[in-house]
C-alpha cells in the first residue's frame, strides 16, 4: 500500500468559535514569496505537493494572450476575466462563455469540462423554474475551457487544420493545447512537471501537485513579470488588468474573489481553488501568496487566512482595512440570522503575521 505524506505538523490557522470555545480547528500552511523565489513569510509545510486546481487559472490562461489568440479573436476584458474564473453560472457568465466560443467558430458542444447545475443558487433556481437542464456552459470552468478552445482555434489555423477536429480531446495531457498550458505552468512556477504528481481535475484537465513555495513564486512572477518571457509577462499584466476591470466575471455576486478585487482593483489578484487552496498576486508588494487548508475548507478557513494576509501585505486605507478585517473575522449566523459565533485567525496565524 502506498503511504501518502501527511500534513500533521501544520499548525492551526483558523478557529471556528461558538459559545466562547473553539468548535473546529483548521490546520494549514502558506507561503509568501517574491519573484526570485525568496520566502518572505511562511507557516507549515510549504514543500509538500498540493493540487492547486482552479487557483492557477490565470497561469493556465497565459498562452491564450501570449499566443495572440485573444487579440486575433477580439476577446473583451469580461471574456478574459471569465477565462480566469470559477463562476456561479449566472446568465451573464454563460452568455460570455458562449460568446468566446462563437468568436472561435465553435459552440457549447466543443466544451469537454462536463456539466453541472450553476453554483449560484439564484441561477440554479431560475434554470429549474424554466424546466431546463444544465449544460457544459453552466460549468464553473466553462470560461477557462472556452479560453483553451480559443487558443486551439488559433493553433489549428496555423496548421491549416479544421478547428473543430483539432480541438477534439483538448483536455488530454498530450494534446497540443494542454501542452501549451502545461508549459506556461512550468515556466511560471519553475517546476519540472514531468517529475510532479499528476491527477485529473474536476473539469477533466490534468492537474499537477506543486509545492506552495513554487505556486507563490509563480504568482509573484505574474504580479511583477520578473522571471517570465516578455510574452508571458505582457499576458500576465493584461489578464490582471482585465480581471480588475471586470471582477464580477471571475467569481460572481458575493464571492470573496470578486468582492476583494472590486474593492482593491489591480493591487490584488486572488483566486480560489478546490480543497482549500488559495493563491494571490500582489503587484505593489511584488509578492505571491499560496495557501492550503489541510482539511480542504474553502469557503470559510481559506478565506480567513487570505484576508489576514492581505491585511499584512497590502497597503490599505482605513476603510479598506476595515473591509479586509470584516473578511478576516466573518460572523457565523444560524438559519434565523442570529450570530452564533465567528471565524478568526488562530494564535499561530496571528503570531506569524506579527513576525
């Protein structure tokens, strides 16, 4: 039997409080790194490989812009933001994904991300009221996949191939589209993917196990352009600007990523991934952040850690600091709207921040 490495040594980072005591402990690790891969702050095991999943969508979107496909197809800021998104399936998200496909001469049938109900409750209820079934266009990754297909369309044209035939199977690791995506991921993080663990993401593309140190390095490079090719550096800057201009498209109403980037603009690019992974690029500070909650807690613990780190690492006005503090200590409400507790940074996280 293969024994998996454990993260038992990672400290408690977030506590769920109820009735004056800690109800739940959320352990994890984080790395704050500059573009030269120098660690500025860290807690826990930052060398253990983790699957970043959707947290690295901006890295996966670099070839879309660097190749010239985004310009050739006239992709808008909203469409570029959607290529970096984990969206809620709102009609505007769906329409934007379909618009990207149409510009590539494709339709929903080309998507190989699978289908699920919209992640946003309002969008899911509206679809059900209309008696409709969800499609691949409602998948939270449909924008990312539409971006892959736009890249594939340009690659097909360069080869004189039919785009519909060329893009078939684009989710496979050996497909030319996915090889370009993997090359961008390797170039930004500095990891030899041939030596990294490889799994399959929820949307069927490959996902590689990368250390938090390497992930944070990749996001520092996205923040600064240092260590990247000229084409990737320009692509990173354009994608950050597109998301800052259209932050709703990278998440949706009420989502942490959207709320932060609506408020802080280009000073922060942050993106959630599955199983408690979060990454961020901080251009003004020249830093990248990567964190992982060991129990996979996304919506609660990972957001508390990210908000706590933003308070430390980003130059905030008093009102912005109050906003970030509200995200760092969110209340726990019961079904009657009564406050029954709160989430908050543990002593270990507060001590790390103080250092």
